[in-house]
């Protein structure tokens, strides 16, 4: 007897073509056949009449490294049709090492890991096997590697240190990592230079992995970041991918096109929202203060004289930056505060919270950061993102979907709960930015190939049965900035590795997800 048959749907196979009427037969975790099988007998049957069958969507930039093990986050992902996330982003996560650096530095983004305490990438990936209904691929995080070898040192590595860092990257790749990630605005990643990255990327290139970068200066200095990425790719031969690429479409697309014309194999991910998300310390705490780590910076901010000096001398410069601008306290909505005494601030703009507390916005912000050891995050509206700019960039052939989704905090960015449903509903059905065939390629087929996820991303015989059943007329995101934890609509049935993990919009309790190892 066949395990599962999905009857009567329209298959969008991930290769770019239009939907076609077919049944899908699933056996032993894989797709056995795609065709017309009215007489097949199966242990489970799903009536897909009027619905589209898409390959499980792949979130190419996620901070669900630990959240994916929690039912609420897994449900939010599956209700968007996401069956795989790529973790280890922005150069900061738990493995290798004991997880301490990742928890300290990205505690407000990734949260503490419930089970990982060491053992490297192999242990990290094994911890996902059968523990979640969602698959997880993993990038070796450069900042974690550098911190393990050099702590927070701001200098270039010695030859011995660089050799050790290369060996840690190689070990991570051997244990199944799909590539290397960097976060060049974070500590200690910001201290590294091109020769270090070239050395670390050579084993990535040899393994067929991917170099994934939160580029230096992010979107405010996009040309500088892309130029550095081009130098790294040219020096190492690695294929490259830019994380959360946002900003003026003509500028960013031009940088991509110029790089590709010059022979650099580069792609990018983006999310379809105008607001961004940040660690609150990033725009308002000087990089020199953060250079020794979060705990040391928090200790300095606990000093009233230090806070006063920053408010007097540093914050005016912050307001003058084009990417932040004047009136920034009104555009910063607090998502998470690590200190319980400031939990009341979550969901308020910094200006609103300051008015309630009687402090200036700067004083309140620095007090919260000190009390939380800098574990404060915020949604931030950015002045240079328009819907038209976003739409133009998302349509680029090098684009893939990445939510940059963060589940930590009482009031997170809605992108964690809505990105992929918004792609399907708003940008495909409503705006017509994509055909159904194109969106399945952007969100599944292309990412699977790019990240080395073998036999995934397509609905063809022999491939893993990661399948999302979508109502094309109803799929939509419901999460908003005011109410960011609302689940998406229109996706009620999802299979992961041939098991039904979402049925009638609810988790089935089956944990068939895997830690995905890079294909050779």
C-alpha cells in the first residue's frame, strides 16, 4: 500500500513552468510518481481539489536556529508553506564551540538553544533530526569561528590562528554545512578583511558550498559591501550570496548585474516588507564600545556619565545618518528586551516608551541596553524603501525568498509569520509580480540548487516529499506591525519528508524534519 496520495490538485513543480493537473504519490518519504492515479490505494489521502501543490518553500535566511524546535514557530513556518530554513546566518550562531558566544551576541535574535552545548556542526545538525516538523540546513558562522579562535580581537589573525580557523570551517563543511556566513557589521566579524575571507572561502569553494554575507555597511554602503564580496569571490573562486539585500532597486540591481557580468556568481535574498529589524545597540552604541563584547559594553552603559556623553556626542551623529535619520525614536518599535523590568516597553516605539517613563529616548534606550546586556531588538521603519522599489528588486532573476525571520520577543517583526504567504498572496496573486511557476522557482527550486539541498525543491519522482498544498485564492499573510504573531491563511496541509506535519491548519505532532547535510 502507498503511504500517501494527494488527489486532484494542480502541480507547480518548482522548475518554472505553469501549474498542471496531477496527483502525487508518496512512498517511503519520497515522491514516487506525479501523474493521474484515480485507483491508487493509500494509507492516507488528501483531497487537493482546487488547490496548488508546490514544493516545500525554502527560507534562505532564517534566525529560527533554536525556535524551529518550538511548536509555535514551526506552526508559523508551516502555515506559510515553509518546510526548510537555512540557519547559521550573519556570521553568528551556536556551532562550532559551546554555543556561548552565539547566545550572548544574538540572544535577542536567535535566543538560547534548548539542547546544543557543544560538539560542532555535526551535533547541531543531528539535534534537528526527528526533533522538529521543519528541516534545517546550516551555514558555518564566521564570527563564531573567529571568536572561538581569537575572542574579540580587532586585529588580523596570525598564520596559526588563520590555519585553525580554516580547519574549523573545513570541519563544518565535512560535517554537512552548506557554506560559510559572515556578518560584517557585527563583532568580531567586522574586524576581518578580504585576505582572511579568501582563505576561509577556499575550502567552501572546493566543497561546492556557498559564501553568504551580511555585507559590510549593509544597504547604507551597498557599493562598498558588494565590491568587497566581489574581491572575496575572485580571490577564492567561491559562489556568493548576499543576505537581506534591500534598498533602491536601480542601484542594487545594477551592482548585481555588474558583478554577474564580471563573472561573479552571485545571488541574493530579500523579504517583502519596508521596515527592517535590528539589535538596538547597532545604530546607537559606538562600534568601539561593542568591540569587547556585549557584557563589557553593558557595564559601560550602566555608568551615568557614559550615557550622558553618548547622548550629548553620539546620538546627534546617529540622527544625521541617511539610513537612520532625524526622528528615529518614532520609527523604532521595541520588539524584545532581555531585562524583565522593561518588558512593558515591548510593542511601543522608543518615543512612546520614553514619554511614559519620563526619560529622554536616549536615556531610556541606554538604560534598557545596560540592564539587558544589550539583548534588545527593534523593528525599524526605513525611509528609503517603497513598495515599487521592493517589487522591482524581488523580480530580479538572482532573487530568492528569505524572511530574516526572528521569533524571539513579545513583538517581533511580522516577516517571521508572513513573508512567504505575502509572496504567494500579495506579490503573485494580487500584484502579478510572479507567475505561479516563477514564484515556486524563486522560493523552492532555485534555493535548493543554490544551497546544495539534494533532491529537494522540485516535485518530481525520486525527490523528497516536501509538499505544500496551497489555496491560491485564499493564501495571504495576516501578521501586521501592530499584531505580528498572526498566522498566515490558505495553507492547511503540508508534508515534510513524506509525513503529514500540518493537517487542516494544525500541527499533527509528527517531527519528520531533518538536519540537512550539504550534497556532495
